[in-house]
C-alpha cells in the first residue's frame, strides 16, 4: 500500500515505515503530525484518485529530527570583467517516518 501526499508544497510517494526528508516543519522532535492532502492511494491494485484530494484519507507520521542539508554553492562570474561572487546556502529539513496510511 502506498500513497501520494502533498507535504509543504511538494509531492511524495510514501509507504508505511518510510523515512524521508521534507522542508522544515513547525513540530517538535518526537511529536506526531498528520497530513490530509492525500492525492492518490493504492491499496493492492485498488487505486483511489482524488479530485483534488481523497476524502477521508490521512497520513500519520512521526518527526524524528530537524537537520540541515548539504551546502549548495552559488558561483557567479562575468568573464573579462574581474567580477566573481560566491554564495552558499544550507536548507533546513525535517526527517519524518511514516507510521500509518488511513483510507
């Protein structure tokens, strides 16, 4: 059984006991969160597609930890002008574990 769910503006394919990194959530570590924007549910070949969401479907997950992603370097340069600029960025993520898919 799997589901396609919208979490913080991104779509993820989730199954029970999956661990995934999502954009930073406003939840404490160890707390439970529920996601109700379920777009599709596949239960052993029986597919339910929402319009736009599946009614009554809910994904429950547990927040494991808050982490920072790898550094992304942004380098800008204009040739023959002596201009170059380096900038870095580290994205904030939340690691969650899917506990249950309710249909």
